C-alpha cells in the first residue's frame, strides 16, 4: 500500500468523522465531493433528457438530516431514472484515474491535496437514499445495472 493510498483512507475517515461531529466543518470538508456528486447528476441528467432545473451545493439542515446538495429535474422517466440516479457511481472511475496520476507526483504536499480530493470523490460516489429512490422507481433497474456495469468494465 502506497503512502498516497494510506492518505486517502485517513482523509476518508477524517471527513466522515467531522461530518458527524460538526455540521459546518463536515459540510466544508465535503464541498469537493458534494460538488462532483451533484455535477454528475446534472451532466447525466442533461445528457439523458431528465431536464435539470436547479443545482445546489450549499449544505442545509432539514429536521435531523443534512442535505449537502441537490439537483432537481422536470423529466425523470423510465429511460433516464436509473442512469440519472446512479450517476455518482462514475466518480469511482474518476477517482481511480486520479489515483494513478497522483501516485506519480513526488511532492508530499501535492500528494496530500490529491489524496483529499480522491477521498472526497470516493465518498461522494455513493448514491444517496434519494438517488436510489429515483433509480428504483422503474422496474428496468436490473437490466440497466447489468448494461451499465458491462459498459463501465469495458471502458476501464
């Protein structure tokens, strides 16, 4: 395990812990991940005709929950619900590519920065419960998951 990979794991733990302990510290540490998570929804929603209308990456409290960001759509349909809802999974591949790049940089401070960004990408690649509700809205989910996984494996 390289020092870069150790840093990624440490940052993942610290980001998750700070999000539990402090609304503001956790929110600000998650901004890069929140931004990329919501941009993934926005991009795939735009490409799949889900018609995104709003984008928010500013954290807010709703009851006991924290909403880190959201994108709203006006045209979620059977053909775009799964790919729009599961769009953040693409960040796993972005993170893997970033990992390959970051491990070639000898400077420790650059490694720390890229490890922080990579940890954010990995944490934000997990679909939220709302994302899963959107993706599961239609019964074609198993077929889409198989096709999606096949395409991603072929691309990587």
